[in-house]
């Protein structure tokens, strides 16, 4: 698998003054009850820059006892935060939004350093992540209810909503700011206190964001942060504790299944945003220029490391060759390198395991008869880089049609009919998001009704928005984040019946 070699320049890093100054701002402890502290046993672990392999910082490695201490703090603060006026909670979230805009350069650079994404994309994540703070600051004051006469006329039914209680939020490594704000903001808006376990690979952004929340006025104990290299050991006693009432997790489906089994013991409210296998359908009547732009956004954003990334490109046989030709030309022009460098489109994958997985999936597809177009190899040099790749004529049974790629690999297979395309798109245990390009409005409507997915990008390659419900069906998860549905995940519904205020009794009630 060779082509015109894509290389990158990533010499031994001499950190810029801005990078050194930024890293000095990042807390390296655990945030428990409003204070930064070391781990109970004093242990630390390194956070590594995937573009260079160099350690950025050593941070506290939380123990299970630290996790329980964080839950202690969240439980102690739950009543005062739940009874804080919604307007006050809203203003705190709005201040957090404003502070994030002021400090956006710091957050963008920190995400690029610890996760590797190009700086332009990191700036986009600051915008996207910030919108959850602004959106839920507005939703905090709109938590409603209802009042009405029961059908018998013998009483009045009042439906109210109140915070579910302390929440345990487990975030992934690939969008370290947006996944934190997408969980923390609705929880705080609803009146819930939280314990946050950021991903081991990219915890620095969450730590810096927690400090921002303190600056915004979040009271002690309301937000607690416990990074760890022992996720299972830390999570298990928290989930088993009856004081915990909500679990929200973004990550792989196998881990989600384990957490659901643990959550079942205390019948916890759960939100699960799990794996994906997104189809990207291109019909014969599609605007190919639009479809190519959509494909580049849906596949290569975040170097393909997104649960919303298009995984299977299903293209009508009449336009497949032209679509592949245009895409390959664009992909061959992509620059691979450190995200801090100008013009970089493809940053590193998060670690060596990600490189090995991408290469295994590409090799399997080629061994089964797929056609190589470009890329298909790790990139020489420091860091964990993989060349952006296009392969076509992918055969049924190829592993990458079943497994989530999570890398810059675009794989195309063809179809002949609409029914065939829909059947192929639905042929997966997952159902997070799909994409479809067609100029036929009726076909678009049929796809909305027949595709088994929680979200659909129709003639667009980007669907995420803070004002919209994000989530999937089948084994892609439970619940929704964002939109009006997002705050409902952190609220319990209570029904109260009061007697008829006029003293009348009608009908039968029980």
C-alpha cells in the first residue's frame, strides 16, 4: 500500500512561550468539594501529546476513595444547588460561556496539544462546546410543568419537575471540551450536582474547564472532577452508591453495556451515547460537489475520530467512479502534521492502538478485493499519524463495514437501487447518525422514515448542534443530549393531585 508519500514535519518539540504559559495554568490535581487536591495515595499519571509522544503534564490519578469523596461532596451540595433559583443557575452558566469566549485561545490550543486535532478544528470545538453553556443557561429558567382539572372534575393535577440528584458523568477523549459542556451544562441547569470522570487520554481540557466554572461562580461541591487511569475501579463504587441517581456515559458500546448492568442494581437514570457505524448515501441525482464537501466533513473532521464520522460510503453505481475520483484528488492534497502547524488538515490519531486498528481494517478490506486509491499506511516520524485513505469496491464481509473505523479511512461500496441502499444502511447493530445526498425531496422523506438512525444529515455532512437532540437508536445508546430533551434527562417528573378547590366531588377516583 504505497502512493505519493504523505509526510509530516514534527521535530522534537521546543514548546513555545504560549504553550508553556498555558500548561502552567492547567490544574494538575483532583477537584473535590471546591478545592484542588492530590490523589489519596499521591499517584500521578502522564498526559501525552500524540503528535510528538512527549509528556505534557503529570496529573493526579484518582483512587476509588477519591471517587467516593467526590460523591460525598456532590451529595452534600445537592440540596443547596437544587434550591438555587433557576435564574441564578442560568447566570452562572452564562458567565461560564462568556469566560470561555475570553479564554478560547487557551482552550483551543490545549485541545490541540493533548488530543492532536488541527487548531482550526479546536477553535470550532470551543464554539460548539460553548453553545451548550449558552443554550442550557436559557433552558434553566424554562423548566416547566402543568396544572389542570382531572377528567372526573374531583381534583387538580399538578405535574412538576425537579432535579434527579447527583450525577456521574463519564466523558470521552475525542472532544474533550464539548463532551464536558454537553453533560455538565444541562445537569447544572436542572439543579443537579456532578462528579466528572474525564478520559484518561485527554483530561487537561476538563481540568481547565473546571477551573473556569469555579471562576464563573459554581459553588463548592457542585462540580467535582476525578481523572484516573483506573476507570473501572473508580466508577464501580460510585455507581453502586445509592446516593447517585444519574449516570451519563459517552464511549464504546461494550463499556456502555457493562455500565448499564451496574446501573441496573440501583435503577439509575442513564444516558448512553455509544458506538456508531454511520452510512453515507450518495444517490445518482445527488449534487456531487455538495456530496464531496459533505463527505470530507463527515469523514475527516477530527481526523475521523468522531462517533458521528461517516463509516460506510454507499454510492450509486452510476456516480461512484466520479465521486471517488473527486474525493481522492481532495484527500491527496491534505496536509498531515501537528495541529499547531498552519494548513494542517489531518492530525495524529490518539495512540498506537488507533493506528493498528485503522491499518488492520484497511488491510482486511484490500485482502478481500477492495481497490486502493490513496493513503493506506502509517506516516513515518514521531507521533501517531495515519495517512488519509480512500479505498473503493469494498466487498461484503469486510471488517470495516461492521467495525467503527475511528480514523481517516474513507471506504466506498456501490448500490443499484434505493431499497438496496436503505437495506445496506440499516444492516448494522448501530444507529447513531446517517447521511444522505439526493435532490429528490420525496426520496429524502422516505429516507427520514426508513433509515434506522437517531439523526440524519440530509444533504449536509455535519449534524451536531446544541439546540438539537443528539443521540442514537439500537446499540448506539439511550437518551438524548442537547435541545429541550437534554435537560429533561436530568429532571424527575412528579405528579400531585389536590382536591377540587370548590369542594365538589365527582365521579370515582382511586
